[in-house]
């Protein structure tokens, strides 16, 4: 069974030869701490990681050192990680809706990286396209503070932004399917360690209809859908599953999300991905602690429903992760993650 078959079967909760693994982001310093001078592409191949996660290609224009304007008009800045963060939105109120000009989904370069990876690796590796659903784009367009103010004071305005985000990502997915996409990964975070970023009522009223529409359209296109969100999502986990997702990531252990509880309750409906703690164990713990936690994740992730589990960190392999711990996690998976567990 190759990596592509293994991951697809795991998402579908079918039989696999071993538990698959992948990360949505692996820091270059961690990579080079394990395999000096290796690219991320080489690292994934040599370390038997089962998938590449590929982003849609956007142009950015540098307006100051480390500061960029993207195609949406949002200002981004570089960080110590491999990705930028949004620093300033480009709209303020309802009157600014007409200023929003979503990037052309059919631009000639939009899927260059994705098509390259499909051509090189789709026979062996799963190629996962990272999209959004309904929160990240409104947040980026408005900025966090303005988004939360408008959720409380002008929910119809936010609903318009949710609609824009939903329609845009559905349009991207339609183009991606033509180019060979089989799996999508949406990375919009709805929560932090204490609970939701917004009330359950606001989520259900403002965001959930759009989320459900996005997932339905992705599924109608034949895509498998992995939903990522950090934080404590107990208040909305049933809604996410009811929308039709295939896999939930990363079951955040720093937020009171227990992988065994999620597997026991929902393992007949979805596959799960996670959740070796990247805030403590992988970053601050020992190799022995990493091995023990990885073994526990393998045990809990295959409990009751033995298939339908993907091992990974609890978020990403960020710059603070110790290379030796990530390697220990992968080595432990290869030793103990083969079926029968």
C-alpha cells in the first residue's frame, strides 16, 4: 500500500497497513535538524510521510521590509515561522464591500505549485490542497478586532463576508478538481484553549450556514474534506460533523480536547488526526516523553474503531519543535503504528 492509498483509506475509515502521518506545516529548521540541507519535499519523501499539503499560489507585493500586500489587499508580515500573518485588513464597514475584489481563481499561476506536486508525486503521495472555509478570510479582510466588533454590532455585514469566503473557496475547489485534487484541508480556527473565539450562537447564526455550504459543495465535487481548527471545540463539534467533514484535526490537547473521547464518540462517523502535543512534548519534552505520548496517541486513536486515524502533532511542526523529538515521533509510528496495532 503506498502513501496515497494509505491516507485515502484512513480518511474513509477503511483498512490500512499502518497509521499514516502528515503535517500541514514543517519548519525548515526542524527538517534540517534531522536531514541537513534537505528540502521539505525531500524530507517528506525520505521520512515516509504520507502527504504533501500544498497552498494555492498568490502574489505578494513587498511594501516595506518584511511587510507585504497580498492579492486581496490585506497587509501581511513575516514571522519566525514559515508562514506570514495578516497584520491589517483592507475594509472597515458595509460600504467597503464594493472594494473587495477576490483574486482570480483562474489566474494562470494560481495552482502552479499544486500542479507541479501532482505531476511529480501523485502516483505515490497524497497531495492535499489547503483552502479556507468561512472565518479566516473575513478575519483577514476586517482584522480580528473589527471582526469581533461587527459580529456583535453588525452581523449582516459579517454574513456578507462569510458568503464571499464560501463562494470563493468553492470556486477554487472547482478549479482544483479539474487539476486532480482529491483531498482538501481547511485551516480556519474557531477556538482557543478556553473555548470558541465567538459564542456558539454567533457561530450557528453567522458562520455555520456558510461552513455547511462549503463542505457540501466540496463533497459534491468528490473531495475528501479534512477540517482543522485549534482550541476547545466541544460546543460545536457535533455541528462540524453534521456538515459532512471526513476528518477532524488536530483534537487540541492543550484545550481539553481528548483524542480518546473524540474517537470513542465519533469514530464511526469521521476519521481523526492528531495529536502529539507540540506546545509542550515536542518542543520542551524529552525523547522518552515523546515516544510515550506517541504510543498513547496510537493506542487512543485506534480504540474501538481501529481504522480512521492519522498520527500528527497537535498543530504543526513549528520552529520550537526539537528535531530529535519529531524524529522520535516518526520512528515510534513506524515501529508501533503497523496493523494489527
